[in-house]
C-alpha cells in the first residue's frame, strides 16, 4: 500500500471515501511527507491522476459543494486550516445523503480520497488557505459548467455557516 508507515481509514459516513495519513520523516531540519505514491493509486484501482489544482482562499470562504460522476479527488490542505466536507450524492449508495466533516490543518499529513458522485466542499477557517486536489478520471474533464452543484445552504445538506463568502454559482443548487 502507500507505505508501511501510512495509515488508511475508511470513512464510515461516506462509502468508498478514505482518510490517508502518509508516512513522514522529521528531524532537526524539518520534515518530509509523501503526498503521492503510484503503488497506492494502483492498489485503489484508480487511473493515474491526470489533473492537479490548487485553490487560494481567504478567511470564511466556502468552496463547493461540487462533484461529478466520474472523478476521484485526492485532497489536502497545504496551508491554513479548513473544515472539509463530503456529501454523498449517489442515489444507489448505502450512505446516500450523508455528510462527513473533518478539520484539516496544513501541518498534518491527512489527505482525503473522495469517490465519484460525492460532492466536495471546504470552508477556510484561518486567514487564508491553500487547498490541493488531484483528480483521477477517464475521458474529458468535466468542467464547472457540467458539474453537480449544491448550495452550501441546500436543505438536503443542512450545513450551518455564518454568512460565508461564496461565488455566485455556489449560491444555488443545479440538481
């Protein structure tokens, strides 16, 4: 798997979603962390990651809820602190309608693997954040116009935030 020292935990609230805590090495100089390992990708039967994005967000920004039916996302908070959310939007899933939330900090190793059909969202808690996500999919990339979008305050999600900063597209659900 990822490394003998890595820990992989299933997220019970969302079928097929995982928390991956990769190995790290620390000494008086700092630390080294693994953020990509082809053995893990192969073990999880994913296609290779063919798209990598970074977002830079200010305090109280909410990005999401977005998703599609073919992309796996491996995400990590690189700078700052966030609340990470996954909403299972797969009607056939035994965890359909479940919301998972976890705090992520830049100084922790945790990464989250989000399966296709689940919607991804995060809320910046610090002055700013940098969020890395790797996408694995077959065929053409499903750009934002064709993604599933649910507003952060959609009643199906029942998320309570105090006036987050969102883009216009994220103010309304398209499904």
